[in-house]
């Protein structure tokens, strides 16, 4: 197993959905992709938001021939492993590409087209994860959370060499529910402008913190990814109703009320007047029909 990089283009003709699968030409990349099975990859988009950079990580569960195209294979993403970064990670910094392996021995960047599926060293992978998911606050444990080896190694590099601990620590970061939840919340609230998608309300507490929550459409315990397209910004009341199947969204973002609601008129007054959810302007951040359908089939009490 080895970690890797997958180049993703939203407007390509490949049948890609980073939260569930990545399609690639078998002849070019199958042998290389085989080494990635069971390990983590980072996604690199050529011009995400106008800037080239890394935007997410996930773990490859398996490879399978594409049943619709015999010339291509699918890399199947492990359910629930996908996580979007809450900070843009540029392809390069002042020292060159974050993938230092792309540098020539003289320190210059190698030319030519980069492979869409390629391995990445632990050091380069760690550099990207640290910039995408860790900010100043996350370097210290909070609310009793501790990631072993991350703080102690800074203080005692001789007894426990820090470089030896990096791969384990960064894997802990990717698996840490606390860190993933914080990144998910920041991404969802930013996409929705800190406003409840169902009521339209934007309430701030005395400290200026938005009183709105990031809700998973398909819950994590059922394999739902930490992606904005699997999220909604909801007030506490709306979140409670959504999780209990009293409210759902159609694929057109129309708001459906369960027949089990005992006070439909009051609930209707709480919702936006047009009975449609207010969704992000960026199409990539809008609720994905796949997750909305899962919620209607498995949670909503129609």
C-alpha cells in the first residue's frame, strides 16, 4: 500500500464522484492504482475556485472494472472516509510544489504532464493534510481530545523522533471525528452563509458565533461523507425535525413535511415562504440528489 494523488476535474468526461468513486483509464493507471488500495489519497483539482490545489482526502477501498466502459476502472472510495479540507491547499508554496517528489535534484520543477493517478511520499502527504485540516487551534487538544504523539514529539524529539511519528499522527487526524466535524461545520456554514437552509434565519450569539448547525443528510454512521454536498446548515429546531424524518427535501430542494407532524401550520410558518430550501450558489455545494434520496427513503416519515 502507498498513499497517492488523484487529479480531479469537475467538467471532465470521467464518471467521477470523489465521495464514492474515481474513474481512470485501465491501460494507463491500473497497475499504479493497485498500490493505492487500502491507503489514503488526496484529490488535486486543476483550477478549484480559480486556483490549483488539493481539496479533499479519502481512502481507496477497492478497484473494479467499470461495467459501462471496458477501457476504464473505478477506484471505490471507502464509505465515510471522504473529508473535504476546510482550508485551500495550493499546489505550490515558496519552496515549490508541495509534492517535493515532483522536483528535480537541482530543485527545479519537472516539466511535462503530471499523471492523474500517482503515488505520493508520506512526507508530502503529511504536508498537504496538515495545511488542509490543521489550523493553529487544532495543534492543541481541546475538550479532552488528544492525538498521541503530536504535542509530545515537539518537546522530546530525541526520545521519540518526530519524523517517525508523522505518518501515524496524520492518519489519526484523518480519522479523528472531532477534527472532521470541525472541518465539516466550517465548510457547510461558509457555503450557506451561516443561514438556516429551511427557515432562512441567520442568528448570532453574543460572541458572534452563528447559532446554526451543520447537519449530515446521510449520517456518518451510515457511510455518509464529510462533504458539503452531504450537508445542510440548519437551526437546532430544523435539525431536530430533519433527523427525525419530519422534514425532507426533494431533488428540486422543495421542502416536504411529514404527515406525522402534529402541527403542520406552525411548521409551515417556520419554513421559508416558498417552501424551498435556500441552497448555495455554487452547484458543487448544493445537496446531492443521491443523499437527498437516501434521506427520503430511510429517514423521512412520508
